[in-house]
């Protein structure tokens, strides 16, 4: 049971409540396109917009927990729609 009273069963030791996580999921925007672990990783480094994401290199984002090839592809596509891309390596 989570602190909000949701009862759930998980086979892993992950303390995240899947019901709370589903309620937190954005309904629109680029964060709605990716899975919760990848979304939480971006939130942890305070990336809330595609403009902020474009200030990071793809390698920096790929190194985040939960950020797999599928999430990276969705992020690349969302940035391309806005005419943005990951920062080039310095």
C-alpha cells in the first residue's frame, strides 16, 4: 500500500506505486510520450521542455536511468518536430 492508500502488488523492490505514477503521467507534451522511469530521470535533472532538452548531449540523456533506445527515439522525433536537436559534443 502506498502513502496515498493505493493497494498494489509488485514483484520488484521498486517503491514506486504504479497507480500514483499513472495519475502523474502528463496527458500531452513530450514527457507524455516516454515511459515513467525515463520521465522521472528527466524530471530529476529538471528538464521540463524540449528547449531544455536541446541543451543536453544525447550521450548525457542516454546515460540516465530508464532511458533506452525507444525513449531516445521518441525524444529525437519530438525535438525534430520543433526544429531542435541534441547539443553536439564539445
